[in-house]
């Protein structure tokens, strides 16, 4: 439950795997980083984890909460790398799913350029994820339609 500056409250419910990581970014912002499990098209054996971020914005003088918003995963990505564990770390499938959920073509490009691994193509195919540059570009086009 988050108290706002105007005496109202908001309940923030986060379904996650393995807890939340809080990153204070100055007096006016706190990032909440976490992962959710995605089963995709294959069930538990080939599931993967999708990184997510919520951002709490504070009044820098009073410290009261002004807003809670979905955070851009590309902002402060090094923090996500720093909280990686054995099975919860940035990965191609998770970042592609996050890019789709957030309509974030830049995140999709980042996922492909940094995390795509030719050795995992069969797994990507099972999840119906883009497996080459042309499929990435088609998905980017669909994410940017109307923008």
C-alpha cells in the first residue's frame, strides 16, 4: 500500500519470482526491479523469466509519493545486471517479451544485439520469438505502428 501526497492510497501488487529489488535513484525516484515467469508455448520445462520495472516518483521535499509508473528497462540497465542470480538474469526471450509488453522497439533491438544466441534458436522457435534480423524488423514495425 502506497500513501500519496494528497492523502489517498494505492495498492501496488507485484507478482514476481524471487523477490523485489529496490534501487533508490536520488530523493525523487525509486525503481522496483523484478522478474515474472512466462510459460509461452512450451510449459514449465522451457519457461523463461521476463524482467519488469516499476518506478515510484516522490516529492523531493516532502518524500510523499506522487506517482507509480511502469519503468523503461533500458534506463539504468546496469542495475538489472548487478542483481542477476543463477536463473534470474537478462535473457533474449525475457527481454523480447518485455519489449512487446511495453511496446518498446529500442528494448527489442537491445535484446537482439546483446542477448541473441544462435545456440538457442530451437528454444526461440518453440516460443515463437523472432530468430533473425528480418523478423526483428517486422516486430519493430508492428510495435511502432500508429506512433
